[in-house]
């Protein structure tokens, strides 16, 4: 779980923050007639229709429970995922960035609706007012298993944000906070509405307070599900994310303190470089935070290390990922999550499904495609196009029959377990639109897995890679 120079964002260094506004203008309802996709920066013309379908998927998921100009989050997976209406903040940050990859009027409106929902959650936590958001919230009405708590949607009946503590999603990880901060900062860069920059700064300050006291420094993993117990380990991926956020905040605010913080994050990432293997290690170990975890090497640290730092000394990390994590599953070729994911069998964590070590992780395939495009070495563009076309094959052949949104339940379309008399069946997702997280169930080796479920985050990465948009820069 968890970088762009477009015409609208290339002039960061020529812009100065505007004076604080008394109030941001309300977000108009997205205009369906205006359309959300007229892609202008496609990697290949053949991607025009798949990119359009992917944007349509995001639109449908965003409108599944609420329409018009009301701020809202996107449900991360389909109804059949057994995660109910869970909206992970990481996935929603990616959806903002995917909309900004093609900043039409309609897309910016939709990005703002998500950004406003995240700002509302940031300001309406039941316990904390320190700039954080939680790992996940309710996108729509949901009833937990065993007759547990029910939520009407993002806003609980007591007026607080409905973070999903029954699932254990009450924590705040440094990486997730950085991605939300990046999305809000990019929204500010595109709209010049100050509240988005303020929200990004609040998240940046929260991360800055998570500096690790252990041997390799950097910023530690954040807080566990109780929101109070610190994670002792530090993640390479998290520190890449923090570096990118701090660097962007330094440009937008012109405050040198952010550069100092970016240097702390970058120093940790460089300590995780394995010169012999030409890849990044995953980070440090929770039980021994002065030691590097060398037992499982993830894909995201490799492609994000290049995309986030933009340092050609780490070019070979992309090669390592493509060479060592490549998989082919049926007609789809791409990458898997990690070195252990390629070999683990047995059941997937938290599931009765058997792990398929040959499964393709489509989100990571998007990471790698974008990293290859940005690196631009001999053969990189051709390889990136192959990965994107493989993702289109998955878009067109996997994930059919899945649904999203309100059900036939008389209690406001509540989503609840069929085993307890409820229903998961909502409105069918449009054909060949969203992209599944993986071609099949597999275990990552980090205590969680991925499945063949249509996924907002995976679809967003395809949109960014297909339009050569680096969300880190």
C-alpha cells in the first residue's frame, strides 16, 4: 500500500503562494455532459479508449453514494471485496492525482470533491487535531459483520469522521499521510486555493514529528491502529513519499525548513540502497529498528525510489524490479509485489484463498511503466508500452460482474454481509473500465495480500502512467 511536470505544474518555481483566502469557492457539481476525459498527454494513441474507460470508472465510483457538489471519497474496492464501503486515503489521494493528470474542468472539480472530503476528515477527527488523517473512512452506508457498528457514510451521526476502527484502520502511516499531502499540494498548484496547501502543510508537519531515533534515521512508520502507539520501523517507501512531499512544500511555500526535512528522508532512503544487488531494501525491522530488513524486497521502493528522488544513481533499481519481479499470468505480463510474492504459496493472509506466486500485481505494473517512461533509456519506452498494453488486457478481461454503490437493502441501501441477511450487490460497474488489483490472489510476504478486485488505486496508477504523469514531482 503503500512523481509530474505537466503544463499546469511545471511553473511551480515561478509561482508565489497567494494571500490566504477568506473562503474557497464551493465546488460545482461535476458536469457529466462536459465529460471527464479528453486525454492530451497519452503515451500511445491506442490508450485513448482504455484511459477514457478508466476515468469513467472513477466517476462512477465517486458518484456511487452521493452525487452533485457534496465532498466525498471513493470506495477503494468493489462491493464484493468484503471490505464494505472502505475508502483508503491512499487510494483517494491517487484518484486526485489521476484526475489532475488530465486537468479538464470536470476532472479538477472531481479532484476537489475528494480533496475537500479529506480536508473535512482532517478537521473532524474524534480525538486528534494534529494534522493527521486515518488510514480509511466509510465512503457510504455500511453495517459491520456480526451486528457491529453501522456508519451512514463519511460523516457519522455525531458529526465526526467515520474512520474504520472495526477493521483496524484507525492508524496513520507516514506513507499514507505523505500521499494525501502530495495530492492536496498538487490541488493547490492547479487551483491556487489556499486551503489545500494548508492541509498539505498540516500533514507535512505531522510527518516531521515522526523522526526516527534509531540508527538509520529518517521518519518512522507512523502510528498503529490505536492512533497512539508509534511504529518503530522505518520504511524506504514512506521516506521516498515524505521526501517528495517536503520537496514540493519547499517549492510552494519557499520555506527552507522543508528542504531540511526532505534531506532527512532522502538520507534514510540512500542508506537503504544495496550497491551489490542494485536495489533498495524495504526499510528497518520493527523488532530491531537498528537493523535493515533484507528478507523481502518490494517493487514500490524500486520504481518510487527513482520517481521520487529523480536521482540517476538509482536507475538500476528499476531494472532490478523488471528483471526479478516479472510475472506472466495467462495473457497478462507485468510485475508482482515483492521477492517473496514470487515464491509464497499457501493461503493469503486474512483469506481462505490460495496464493498464486505467478499472479501479476497491476498497480506495481503501473509504477514500473511510469518509471521506465521517466527514465527514458534505450528500450524503456517500448517496455513501458508493453506493460501498459498488458494492463489494458487485464482491464478488458478481468473483474467483470462486480458492483459498487447502494444495495437493495431497505435501510438506505446499506452494504452488509449476505451471511447475516444483508447484501453486497449494488450497481454493476461499467464494462472494461476499472482495473483489478491483481490477476489473482497472492500473498505479499508483508502480512497482507491482493486479489482480483477492481481497485481505485490500481486504476489511478494506470491513468498516471498512461499519460506520463509523475505524481511525485
